[in-house]
C-alpha cells in the first residue's frame, strides 16, 4: 500500500519480511478531541490475528468504525454479517485473496492518517453524531461492569466459562461453555457422530437452536491455562476450508471442543458407504481443490506452520453445498501430545501415514502432503486404498496406489475411476489429480510438492512430470 513503507528494506532484500511495514504518517489520536484519522478498506483479505470483540455489538458499520476511531489503540476494524471486530497494535497475517491458495470475502478497514488517504475517500467519510459518542461511553462503562461481574462469578463458582465470548467475528474466536450446558445440548452425549484418534464426537443443539458437533477429547495432558491458550489460538485461524471452532469447555480433567456442525457429514461416508450420496466428478474435483487450499493455508499462511498429522476422508467434512472443511487441525498441540507418540496413538490411519513416521526422522508438513495424496487416489476410485485388487493372472494382490501409478504410466487412468460415476467425468482432470497424487506419495519428502504447488496443479496453473514408482510402495506388494 502507498501509505506504508518497509520497516527494514535491507531485510526484505534478503527475504526476511518479519519486520513488516509501518505507516508513513503517525495516527492522529488525542483523547481531548476528535481524531482526523480515516479508514481505508482492503477488500477480500484474510483477517489478522488477535481481534477484539465488542460485547455490545454496534448496529451498523458506522458504529463499528466509530468504536475503533474513539480508541487510540485501534488500528483496524472489520464488519461482516452484522458482527464488529477491532484490532489493536500491529496487524499480523493479512493475506490477499489470490483466487488460488487463499480465498476470503472479508473487508478490512485499516486506520490511516488523513493525509495518507485520497481526498475523495476522506470526503466520503461522515463525522459520527454526538449521540454516538455518548452511546459509546455508556457501552464501554457497561462492558466494564459486565466483565467485572463475570470475573467475580467465575471465581465464586469455579465455572469453566459461561458464554463469555472471546471474539465475535465470523470465523474467529471461541466461547467458553459450562459442562452442564453441553450435556444438555448433546442429550447427555447420547448422539454419537463418530470417533477418531483425538476423541469422540457427539451431535448437539445449543439453546439458540444452533447445531454443533461436540468433541470429547481423550488423553488430554494440558492444564487449564495452557489448554485455553491453545484453543484461543485455534479460534483465530480462519479459512473457508477449515471447520469453525465455536467454543470449548474444561471441567475438571474433561476437555471438550465445540465445532460448527456439517450437515453432509464426512467425505468417507460418500466415497465408501453404500447408503451415502454418490458424489459426481465435479464435486469431487472441487473437494480436492478445497482440501488442498485448506492445507496450504495451515502450512504457509498461518503465523506458525500447523501440521495436521491426520489427513484422511473422515477428517474432511462437507457443508450443505458440499464445500469441504478440514477438521481436527491443531489438536496435537491442544491436548499436549508429543509428535513422537502420535504414531502409536492414532487409530486406523496407518494407510495415510508417510514413511517418516516409521523412520524416526523429523516430521514436517510433507507428512500431510503424503496423506493428501492417498486421499486423492480414494477420491478418484471411490474405494479404500487398503482394499485389495486381484489381477487376472494368478490372483496377485496389489496395493491400490501402486496400481494407480502403473495405470498412470500406461495412460489408462480412466480404468481407476469410480464405476459409480458411469463414465461421467473429465479425463483431463482425472489425469491431473492422479499425477499430483502420485507425486504426493513419493518416499522422499523432498520429492513431494508443497500444498501450494498442489493447488496450482489442480487449478491447471502448473504442470508436473510423470512421477516415478515409490520404491517402498512397490516393495510392500511384492
């Protein structure tokens, strides 16, 4: 942006951008008079970390803007779906929608000195009415009293939380729930949706009739303070292809997470179960791109790289429009699990684990790339990779991913496609998916693409050569 300059141009030349940028002109903020600062809208960006919510939500964007303008520490705000969030201090991890790896419909309004904004923008801004000043003061005082009351009640009754909203912005922030409330919401944890390496998931309905999925964690080793910190960090992660974390509860040694409920369940139910909806090829292809985008965001766009460690169809959930959303990201850190012990504690996911888990080398984001490659092959075939395939000669059993690479080399990928599609698929897209999948499952992690590169390949913006046969996969079938 023209209103900003690189804090350290020398570091930028060396590829180190951690110093960020700074405003060319200091903000005008004096508690004794109205500020002349204005706001510059930046459309289609991911919102920065650390939003501050307003307990009494402004009725419109103008009131949200005024709440930021009257706070000398406020540097930006966002108003989306009637929800106002403000940011104080530096803004971290703001990414522009590039239509490939990053997708966002949010608009961020950045506070600038009046001299740094074109006059047409300044003239369009209206001075807030005096009544808004009074209203903001009353709201601030009421918020202070309410927070004090909640602190007193929490200390008195030792609650793990009562609807204390950390932030009110779309895909960020978490709510602390009482264990008794989640018990009622889930009918005493009676409606089981599924189970995995991290715990069991139950369906629930909150008092406002919102459907949620409540995950009861197993083996959590975190203390309450660290658990809250880890969960709060996850609540700040936002992406259209990641399941939204609604809230949490810590009650004694019990740890629970509350997620938005995905009405179309998980990907495995549609690929492998006879009573599931048969996904057409177009939907499968968009699911592949969506999951790749979500993983790319976790690996490359978050403040710290987040390795999922358990990518599989069961952890790909589908909303009402079959948009894929990755579940269970970041849970290894939430429950305090040591990566060296993940292999022995995960259940039923060995078919997706990269060779590094067995060799004992350091785990990187490329383990997710390997798992994603295995999922891509299952999206093509509509069958489990672990199932066996009998050849016409001597009834030899072959691991399906090996067959996929052989068919790719022979130019016969159409024979791999799920027969339930009855030939209705785009062959170029199938070849593209199969090709990138076979690169993802290479033995050497250095030969695997990054998830950002996978997105570009699936979008047709990048091409890969023919992949070699992974020696480890070939060896286990001989």
